[in-house]
C-alpha cells in the first residue's frame, strides 16, 4: 500500500510542477511582453516600464519562474492589477460562492443519478429503463447554459419564485443567499447527473452478469438482495472514479453557469480577469483551478484503492 | 472496403439509434453545407424596423432584436459549429492517435510519460485553455478551435492507447513481430486499421462535445466573434432579451441540443453495429 | 427415499432464430445419499440440467417437465420460495473459483450469508458455524482468518471456500459443476476427496458434472451420459464402465490417453471420436450421434433410438448397442 501511495504522490508532484511550467510558459513567455498586453497598446512608455519593473519582468526567465513558484508555496499569489488587492483575497472572497455551488451541484447530481441508475439496471429492458436512458441522453445533449436560461424563463420570469441572477450575499441571510443558488445548482447538476446515471446503470448491469452473482443466487440470495448487497459496491467503484474525473467538467460548467447567473464566484472572476487583461489574476487563478482538478483526481485514485481491497496490495495466498 | 461500408450500412439500418441519429446528423451537415450556397436572408442584414417579429412566411422563425432572420443565423451557425468541431477533432486525433499508438507500442517509460502528459492535459478543460489563449491572443474562433483541439488530444490518446494495447496482445501481431516487422510499421499497418472503428465512434462523441464546447465558448464571448453568427452567441444575446422575447432563447438551444443528441445517438448506433462483440448494456 | 426425480425435462432457449432445445426430455432420479455423475462433452447440456434444478436458467429459457426434490415440485414454486430452497436444501459449486467469489466481501462474510438467510442463527452461532465449516473444508482458522478476501487465496483454497458456502446449511443435495476442471492437477485430487468425504459424512446426495471420465469413475455410484441434450446411457458406474452399451460412451472411454506406453510399437494415435459435436440449433429426426457413429444403422437417422434395458438399472438409448462381453 505504501508503495502505491508513494508512486501516486510522486506522480502528483510531477504533474503539478508540469502545470506550473506550462502556465508560466503560456502566460508569461509566449505573449512576449506581458506588460504591454495588460496595459494595452496605447499605454505610455513610462507606465509600461514601471509595470515591468514592478512585475520583475527584466529578470532572467528562470529567476522569474522560481520566484513565482516560491511565492505560490508561501501562499502569495500576487496582486491584481485591476483591483489592486492580493489575488488570494479575491479568491477567498469568491470561493464563498463557488464552493457551496459546486458542492450542492455534486450532491444534487449524485442524489438524482445513482438511484436512477439503480432503478434502470433493476428494470433492464423495461419501460423504466428506457425512461432513464432517454433522460440521460437528453441531459447530455442539452447545453447547461441553455438549460439555465430555460430555468430562468420558467422559475424567474413566469413563476417569479427565484431571482434571475445575481447573488444576494451571505450577509443578507442564508435563505436569500441560497435562493440565488438554487437555479445555478440545478443547471450545473443536470449534465453531471445524466452522465452519472448512465454510468451507474451500465456498471451495475456489468456486475450483475458476473459469476459471483450467480454464486450468490445459488445460495438462495434473491434478485433484490443480490443487487443491493453484492452488486452495488462492486458497481460503485468505477462510478466513483467517473465522478472524480468529472470534476474538470464541473469546473468548466461552473465557469459558464456563474456567468449566466452573474454570480460573483471564481468562474466569473477568471472571466472578468481575461476581459480586463489582468494576467496576474488569470495566471494564478488558472493554476489554482488546474491544481484543484489534479488534486481531486489524485484523491479519487486513492479512494479507489481504499474501496477495492484488491488494489491494497494484499498478499497472494 | 466498399463492401464493408455497405455491410455496416445494412446492419445499421436495423438499429434504431443509428437511423434516427444518422438522419439528424445528416440533416445537420446538409444544412451546414447549404449555408454556403444559400440562406433565406443575409445574416449581416440588420433591420431594426423588423425586429422581434414572430415566425411568418418571410422570416421562418422570426427575427431577433436587430431584425436579423433567425433561421438564416441558425444555419450559418451550424456551419460555424461544424468547422470548429471538425478542425478541433483534426488536431485532437492528429496528435492524440499517434501518441496513443506510440505509448502502446513502446510501453516502458515512453508510455509513462505520455500517460502523465494525458493526466495533466485532462486538468485543462477546453474552457481553461480557451481562457488562457484568449488572455494572450484575444478572442476569436481560432482560439476555440485550438482550445477544444487541445482537450481532444488526451481523449484520443487514451482511447487509441487502450484499444492498441489489446490489439498488441493478439497472435497475428506476434506473427508480424517474429517476421521482423518494426513496431512503427506494425502500428501503422496492423494496429491502426483494427482500432479504426473505435476511433470513428470516439470521433462522433468528440464531435458532439466539440459543438457543446464551441457553443459554451461563444456564449461567453471567447470564441466566434460577431458579426459571424454562432449558436452560443445567439443564446448570449437572447439572454439580454429574456423578459421581452424569451423565444429567442429557444431556437438556438433546440438546435444545439438536437444536433448533439443526433450525434450521440448515431455514435451509439455505430458502436453497436461496428462492435457487437462488445455487447454493451444498451 | 427418492431424493430427486427428473421427469420429461425439456429446456429451450428463445433466440432470434426461434426456440432451441438445449435439453430434450430427460428422465432420471436419485436416492437419498446417492452419488450421481453426469458426463458428456462441452455443450451436451449437463450444466444446464444443474441450473434447471436450481432454477437459475438464463432469462429467455422455457422449461417444461417435472423436477421433484423430496417430493416437492420445484418448478411449481414461486421465485421467493425457490430462494428458500437454494443454498438450503440444494447447494451448488461452480467451475471457476477465481471469479465465483465476490471480490469485495470477506470469505467469512460470504460463508455466513446462507446461514443468515436460511437458518436465522444468532451472531455467535453463525461465527462458530463458519469456523467449523472452514475446518471441515481444510482451511484451519490459524492460517485462514475469516477476514481474508478471495484474492488472497489460491484457486484450490477458493474452491474450498465455495464448498463451505454450499454445504453451510447442510443441504440434502450438493451439485458440483466441473468442480476441479479449473484447478491444478495436484489440487484436483484433494478437492474431490474433500467433496466425497463431506458427502459421506452428512449423507447428502451428490451430483458431479464433468467431462472427465476419470473424475466420474472415482466419485460416483451412478452415471448418466449425455449428448446434445439427450440421454445416451445410464446405470451404476461400475456396470457402465465394465459393459458399455452405447457407442458414444465407448468413444469417450477410448479417447482417454493411455499411460504406460514404453515401446515404439505400443504407441498408437490418440483416439478421437471422428467428426464434431453438432451445433446446438440443428434438429435431428433420429439419433444425433448418427453422423459420427461407427455402428450406425439406417434407422438411426430416421427414428428416435429406443430405450434398451440391459438389466441392473443399466439403460442405453440406441438401435445398435454394443454386445455385452
């Protein structure tokens, strides 16, 4: 087990390092002169020079890179050009919206999808199965931002139950704050749920065909019990993996959804930063987001090993 | 070769997903092609006087808030989606498949490196890449093509590697190796033709995903720029008119959903036809 | 007392090309504590017979006839009632020990399951029983704690666990479908001996299914030879081996490689029955073995072979059985 863990951690570190290198290359080296990019063509020469000095652009590449990484490790993510506040502050502010949104979306999609997948598998080739599969197909095909617009039309414009956008702020109270997050959560959860339901169903059907299920039946285990007690845990293993891997898609979805609903979260921040050409924010935020995805994938890998005893590196008798 | 096609076609006609998906996909491509020759109205025609008309004989789906014909915009948007998704697949497959084949052929540290590279690229969904590229290059259709293409690479690499690995285990490969054939030639002449059907299926999936990604990017303003119409941009503009004219949000969304659905169904049906041995849970 | 009675059992499967008969009207019976062997080549329907008894046939199967266990008609039972029979009155072990156990459950858990299901014992009792069973199948507690997972055991050890699972509730009948085929030769003997010992000790009936005549000869008192879903010969094992009546049975026997060949002149080609087992969907008017039989007669192809009674409970289904020597 410890060998497995060590290998995984090494891979993690390498991937993270690689990520920093690529981001650095793309966002600092590739544009040639980040300063003029940020300030625009019409900027004056002195302003440009001042910015260059402030950003340390005159130093050699390797020094710039390593000082960036060192700063990162100390939690210093630079200062935003547009807002003149530390990037880390911005992130903390915005995460108060993005994190609850992401968590709620994950919970919602899991709560919908896994039972649906189980229902479909236990009613294989019967109407319920067909219904679940159709839902899944639709859920995958519908762009989540369009779904969001449809939700807004129905629930904000026609029914007026929830606001059409914006965030009331946590200070306004948990109730109003959550109300602003309901539609975004649903919109974000939909494509995830669709994929998850399909994967759950498929995985369960595969497991139900295995030999050990037949053995269970031979012991007198009923169909129902075989599914819940024997098949499910085996079937959930690949499902959990998929859930983890879906995180990067969740991230992409969150960026779009936050923009649809004008939620001041990380997604909106990065988008605004690009529009404002605030390369410092973009650079560091992209890194944070990418690192999160990589970390989550790592966690999923480890979880996988925990659930499946075969991967724990047990002895062979 | 032609015989194989007709065989696949015949089997396909018996498969519901193949037929329905295939028809929708065909329709989509035809419409996209058609837009090059003819559109009911020119999409650049702004006519404020005619804004927000409901569907009638002149404007089949009505007009938007600038008086542009929605139907014409939709079909030109289709063309746009096709091009973006298509080139992105070209990039993804063009780089990804050789990578995957190499990883499967060489194994050892080459395989490890390619797999790490894959993992790492997976951390960058098209949006993030698009954001990075836009940050330095400014927005544009090329950016979305590159961004989506970059994300396609690890997908194709992983699929071709996986499929290639199982082909490498087969006896006829062993025979070729004993005869002294190098792994490059084997990959090209033996492995590639055998994984071809899997790649085709994956292409339809990535095509669908590409259309969704393109729509998302142009919705955000990161992809295709005005005045070129794109489905995503139409939805973005529709959002500003949501209270006044909610119908503007319906059409582009239906177009996207229908096309993606068609492609997915077609891909599913194709997979069933090409690899019935897979015996998936349909 | 008759333990198991099979009458006119037919199993067919619905395929896209129409229904195909896998088993065609077979009859046999077993007394309490008897050891029956069902032998035949792959695809002859022997495993399907076992699954039919257990009511574990694949979904598109149609079954007709009678299967009576201790006087009770199994085919008339509801699925819930049949669940109470399986693992309780009938136990079954399968061919592939490597895949037949749940990889994420401990062996203790898997053995205990039937005890929980059928006997409603208290936790401590179940624990004791499981330990006892493990001892009985040759897996002592010290070396094999109940918390082990299947992947930590070898093939032979997993098969022992399967046996423990199958006999946990002391069934009246144990069905073993090719129990040793997937195991190393050295382990095969041990497993067979174990099964026999357990059967003798508890007085349960035993059905051993195998394509290996050697296994059958060692373990059974009665034998049933099957081919393409038909019965070809049945009778006491020693009787059938000494006085084979059906040409097919003789073919099977002759195909066993003979050991002890020393001089060059002794070496002959390995005998095989000419031809191949016919495909499952082919329907025969007469005997399905006709095309491969060395003793074929005209009527073999056009009429169903008659039952030939050879005395001493020995029967064959043939127009031209071998002469009794």
